[in-house]
C-alpha cells in the first residue's frame, strides 16, 4: 500500500508540471484532492491495522479499550481494527454530538 501512495504522489507532481491551461489546472486540482484523500485513507487504514497487530501481540486484541469488555466476533469480522465495543462506540458517538 505504501508503494501505491508513492505512485499517486509522484503522478500528482508530474501532472502539475505538464498542465498549464486554467481549466485543466482546475480539473487537476480536483483530481489531486481526491487522490490525496485516498492517500490519507490508505495511511489511516495501515496505521489502524498495524495497531491491531500490536494488540494481537500484546493480548489486548478483541477487548474494548474503554470498558475492557470483549468487542465481539461479529463486530471484529466487520471491523477487524475495532477498539471499542458496540456500546462504547455508541456512547462515544453520542458524546461527540
């Protein structure tokens, strides 16, 4: 995945040099923003999965980081990097509002 991020960033830099027309530059900016968002998403996913692997190593994987309760297999199947139980996640989301 890191290789893909590097490819995207290289492509963005190369295109910036070639594109000079105002409309082309506008399109390029839109595409560049979308690609940068994708890169951010890839990086966040890599970080979350790396953290999940560390939790597997230290024995805390599958347990809620707030309550200590088991997260539950169904939730982990859907979100393998989950750190909160369903109840704790709902509570956190209510708190954020």
